[in-house]
C-alpha cells in the first residue's frame, strides 16, 4: 500500500512529522504533487504554510498491519 508521510519544517525543532495518509485512488493519473498537498489543507489545517511542508511517498506492507 502506498502512503504519504507529511513533514513540517520548524525553524527551532527541525523537521516534524505531522501525519501519514494512505493513497486510496486507483487511477495513478489523478495523483499529482498538487493533489497530495491538497490533503494537507483538507485533513490537517488550512492555516499551514505549504512552503514549509513536504511529503515522502512510502510503501507500507499490508501483511504486517494488525489490529491494535
């Protein structure tokens, strides 16, 4: 499963993880950097400065995910 880790750069603390969101779209043509960054505004906060945020695409092994 593909997911995105979102980081915010804080001048005092460095890079801070703000969240992880799974990719749910099946059509890869719809996935753009802009569409992924729109998730930040929608799910985390509209007040974030997008210039201080970046994301990393990661692969999550679905077999290792269990119920906590």
